[in-house]
C-alpha cells in the first residue's frame, strides 16, 4: 500500500469515526455515567469538548 492510500484510509476512518461518535454521543455519555457511578462524567466531558466554543 502506498502512503497516499494509507493517508486516505486514515482520514476516512477519522471522518466516519467522528460521525459515529457524534451520532451516538448521548448513549456514550450514559454508558460512561453508568460505569462511574460515584461521579457523573457527562458534565466534565461536555466541558472538555466545548472548550473552544464560548
């Protein structure tokens, strides 16, 4: 495989992976909160993802 093919595959993976994460973000937040029951992580995750948006 050439460097161009690997680069395109990586960019495609990042593009679609980002879309999947965005689409399933609510379920992922709920899953993370259920795993760490003593401290909700959703607020920390939202604050971390929204650092540049003020």
